[in-house]
C-alpha cells in the first residue's frame, strides 16, 4: 500500500485509532550530495538534492498498525 506524503492541505490519520501526530515512516531515497571533507577527513554534507523518494510503509506509533494510514484534510485548509 502506497501512502502519499501530506501536503499543505492534507495530513495523515490512522484509520484504526485516529492518531494524527506520530508515525514511523520507512522510505527509500536516491540523493545526490555535495560532501566537503575537512583536513582531518570529517565529512560535512553541504548540499543535498533528492532525485527520487518512495514511501515503503507508514506505521502508527500509537496502535502499531502497519499501512492503515490515510490522507485527510487539515483543519481550515480550504479557508
């Protein structure tokens, strides 16, 4: 089950317990990063560009339900 990311008008909600705020998200990302190493060899990521990203699963932190999350309207999103 693929769950889309929330937008400015929507948010996630667990269909089993009603949770709106706590989720464990497993995602796969393909990124391009500009890594700057200092003289000691310590890396610092100065730029990061996400090429693609896929949400694999969303688990509710309250009831531990896997892939029971839906998108619902945010309060006042249409105003």
